[in-house]
C-alpha cells in the first residue's frame, strides 16, 4: 500500500477502504489468470457474464458505484470517478482505471466520524437497505466473490491426474 491512510477519523472505514483496494487488485490478478487459462463463464442471460471482459467491467464499475452511492448518502461531494472502460478496451485499460478508482476511493471518507457510518440505512441501487458501513463491507466482498468464482472455474477446468 502506498500509504496507510492514518489520517482517517474512523479506523473502521480506513480498514474497509484498504481491504477494498487489496481485493480489487487480487480480483484483477485472478481475472488475468482466468483469461490466460481461457476460462469460459457459465451460460446465463446476465449481460455482466457474457464474457470475461464484461465480468471485469462489472467488478470495476461496481467499485465506482459503491463509493458514489456512499458519498451521496453521506452528502459528500461526488468522488469524480470516470466510468469504467467498455468491454472492448477494458483489458488494456484495466490497470490505469483501477489505480484511478482506488485513488479516488481513498479521499471522501477520511474526515467522516464513526457515528455517520451507522445505524441509519438507505436503499441501495438494487433495492436492499444498507447502512454505510455495510455497503463498505459489501464493496470489499464483491471482488472477493468474483475472484472465488473464477478460481473455482479454473480449478474445474484443470485436467485431473
């Protein structure tokens, strides 16, 4: 980690921001392994799973969406994160976009005191109520879940001896 974000008022938020960063990097590494292994995603009607590129875009786009939602709920300025690259260029632009995303994630929550993270709940973009801390936890787990999915698909596609 470039810096430890020691200036955060609420250490819980600091931890979740840094965990999100770590897990996004891990997901991208696993995604690259899956791409190199030519892993096929299961058939589905979900457009986020049409290809490995759409899955990568989904995870990066969601990373943007979580912090934009959090800032909105806390009446903080928009974090000014550009939209995720389109599937046809996402592989080439993933590193630069991820660094931009994570740099912008580090900024908005530094001065927010612990009491603002819960117990108030807000309705997510998909209709589920979350407190801000729970949404941060969700943001950490999202790339974890997709990395796990890809790791299982790679494991299943390896020949057995």
